């Protein structure tokens, strides 16, 4: 008697074969273009049916300091996942190096990836407990940034970003509550996409009101292919109007702001309309509201963990944020949730009324050095680095970071990280691909 198919099998297999074939074709093309970077024999993969032996890949991830543990592996397109996704036979340490959680079944998105032909190659590092955006991790080690040596890779999904940036894998699965896939993408020269509305079963988080799954890949086109294969988004109509929130931007003298305007000028020449807008809340107030929610929830969820990490082994900055979160009054938390709802409605309404998408740099600065990050693990550092990504998370928007290789940052030479945000995954994916195509011809 045949066994009944799971919901995830129905989601993956229920899509039109033509759609799945097109998405697989985009991944194959990505492999072909990335051939010399991948530590498997990528140019032969389309002919030979993907990779199966991931020993060299795991050695590269271990040398980079990004590996927590090997994944189930298998034959397919290589995917690395963050240390907060649950699997039945693996311990999730949430970046602490301590055995904290294990799933009764695979996280929904990992199961969908497996059914869509992925090889689940490796569990990768994260900022401890997800409470930070540098990925500095004194317990498991801070991953090396292959795109900007000596600089932090960003977090908290720094492990998957390093895996993609090094060419070790094609796709990284992370999560994002304030920039946790977008900041690592910006700091490693990769592309990232947040997925509001995607299934979160099997994703362990200390910030449930804010954290959503996210993808990291080499380009917006590859993000679209991966999102399609996982059944979490297809590119829709590409809006050609970019809304620039002037008061959210870093100061005009900032090198990133200067490069940002150059990128917008290039896009305007290819047919994009650039419109300056005033948003319903100053970024600093929006980020303070987000911080109140994140810190209070981190305290609550930490004490709900069935097996809590030894607090003496947590980095001082993380332990300090937990202590601060436990001091947030319940009334302040509830008021922050109320204000977040009003902000979400106002910002979504503005975007829909103006018929465009928000455009900004993904980060206000280039990645700090490891020494600079170690010197300052305070809350103010997190607020500074999440100046642009945090309010977008508070509003519950979908957001994509596209690396603009024609515009480089002055200190590191990294591609400029253009962030596009809107009310739907379909819209930001389409816009990201349109930007990628427009600037490749510029």
C-alpha cells in the first residue's frame, strides 16, 4: 500500500514541471558561471547530475571557521544552513557550541530543499543566540570573510554567507530579524532575500515576532531560482519606481551614500524612476521600537529553551543583551508591539500608494575589522549596523540585497549592496533581477 505524501512533497511536486524545470535550469546556469569557484567539478555537474562527494567542501568550510557539523549530504545542488534550523539527528547549538535543540522532523524549508534536489551539505555558524550582527563568536570561532579578509562577515547568518561567498555551496539558508541575512550578504559581496510568510516550522528563534527565513546566493537570479524550488516565491511584475527614504540614509559625506547615488543615476539611465520620499517614522525611533521587541522576546524565549546554554560560556555582549532584555517592562514591550503595527500599516500604505519599492544601501558602513568588532559588542553597535535593515524588518517587508559589481566600496572593494524592499517577495525578486540585468548592460 503506497504511503501518503507529506505536505512538503505535495508543495514541491504540485508545482508545474515546466516551472520546476526553469528554476533548475537557472541553478544549472549559476553552477556553470561559478564553475571555477566551486570546490566540486562544477563545469561537469550539469552533465553528471550534480555533486555527491562533499569532503572537500566540508574541509573548506572548516578552514574558514564556518562549519558546525556536516549535514545529511546526498547528491544534488549544495546548500548550507544556519545553526538554528532543526534536524532529527543533529543538535542545533544556536551558535553556542552547546547541544540545545533537536527536531523530531526536519525543518520545513530543509525538507523542501531536499525534495527539490538539494544536498544539505553543512550546518554553519551564527552569532551566538542570534543576538548580534557581526558573527563574532569566541566559542565556535569567527568565520573568515573570503570577500574582505580581516573584516567580519556579518551576522547572525554569517556561516551560510561565508559558505556561499567562498564558492563552497550554491545557496545558504539563514534567518533574519534585523538584517541577519542582508548584512552578511552586504559584507561578503553576495545576494540575500528575506521571506516573510515562508514556513518557520523547525526554525529556532529568540525573536519570534521579527525573525523570518532568508536565502543567500551569488545573485538575484540565483535567489529567484532557489525561492522557486522551495515554493516560497516567484518573480512577479518588476516595479520600475524606486522610493528613496532620505532621512534613513547615512550622512551625505558617507562613502556609501555617495556610491548609492551613483548607482541610482545608472539605474535612472536604464529606465528606472527615482523618487525621494519621507517615511512615517525616523529610523532611530523605528530601530528603538524594534530593539525593545527583540530584547524582551530574547529574554522570554531564552528561558523557554528546554536546554539552556551555560551562561558563563556566552560572550559578554550576548549575556549583557539577555540581561537587558529581561529588564524591559511588559508594558513597554506591549506598547512597542502596538507602535510596530502602526508603523507597518503606514509604511506598507506609503509603498502601495506610491507604486514603487524602497531603495537604499543595505548597510551604513563597510564591514568593521575583527579587532573593531571585538572592542565594541554593545547594543549601540547593533543599532548602528541595522540602521537600514532594522526598520524594514519592523515593518514586516520582504527585502532583497543585490551586489552591484560595477560600483565598488572604497576601502574593501566589495560590490555596493543595494537593498530593495517592498510588501511582496514577488515584487522585490522581480526588481532585483531587473536591477541585475540593467546594470550588467550599463
